[in-house]
């Protein structure tokens, strides 16, 4: 049994970028994937999680990540930064090819324990997020919702917005958590929640 909350995070390294499922590393370790709209704060969340400043590249250029980027944590767990979706300025054709890659990956990846679906706490559920959650549900892929950028709202607004997102996605309070890459809020909760997927 592997868990993530007891990892030292002493050893985290970039492993590989995958542009085609044929390039996927052998599925010999449990894997957690991170998905979200471009610019939602996915790279920032990953860096906060692994206690690194910028190992996962954050960028001002949304829609840049076109590959599945694999990181190896303490020789025990693969963490995968999935391409951001929903960026209007990339062509339809390009959006379709990313979607194909992500869908194929999610369908075939036998060691995938959980997809962390990251959404912005400040906004209402967006169509791309709803589609992803619906797809994960109907395909039986375990997922966890994380509402990020919580530092940008007051306590009151946080609960209000979280309730709107819960209703939109049809999840219970226990199926999601609040996070801030800026302050580190929610990191411990996230690690603990992920443990329950890794058993
Ligand atoms: N205040 C605040 N800003 C954040 C947070 N997470 C990300 N950001 C900012 O949002 C922008 C996009 O972040 P990035 O991690 O590159 O998003 P990605 O495209 O989803 O990987 C950057 O300017 C980050 O500094 C957060 O929790 N709080
Ligand atoms: Mg990113």
C-alpha cells in the first residue's frame, strides 16, 4: 500500500512528457492526474503539493501545455499534469486532438487512482468542467474536486461559492476541498483525501 501524506517529498523529479499514449511509462506505480481549465492554477497547485517553487512550469501563456507531463514522487507515485482545456484561442482542431489524448489516457490507464479536477472557487461551474466530471462519472474513473484560489475570497464568499459549485457538479461537501496555492491552505486535506484513493 502506498500513501502520499507520509511521503517526504525529498525526491521529486520530472520524468517525461507524453504526446501519444504509446509513450506512457510502464504502469508500475500508482498514479494521480491533475486536470483543469487553462490558467485555473493547476501547475501552482502541483508545485505547492510537491513543495517546489517552479518544477511544474507555471506560465502566463494559457493553453501551452499540450502533453501529459509526468513527475515521479519519492520513487512511489506518478503525478501527471494534464493539458489544460477550455482555452478559446487555440484552434478547434487542436482542442480536439488534446481531448483525444486525454480521453484515451483516462480510458486505458490501469494504474490511475484519482483525477484531481481543479476549478476556480470564484467562478460558477463551467461547461468544460461539467463535461469532464460527467465523463469521469460515467466511465467510473475516481475523481476529487478541488476548488482553488480560495485566498482570493473572504470566508463567507468561500462557503457561498463552494455551495454553488457543489450543486453544479452534484457533489457532497465531503467530495471536494478548498485550496490555495498561494497560502498553502488545503494542502494537508488534499494529501489526506488522496490517501483514500491510493489504498
Ligand atoms: N491568488 C492565487 N493565485 C493563484 C493560485 N493558483 C494559481 N494562481 C495564479 O494563477 C495564474 C495561473 O496559474 P498556473 O498554475 O500557471 O495555472 P495553470 O494554467 O492551470 O497551470 C498564475 O498567475 C498563478 O500565480 C492561488 O491559489 N491563489
Ligand atoms: Mg500549467
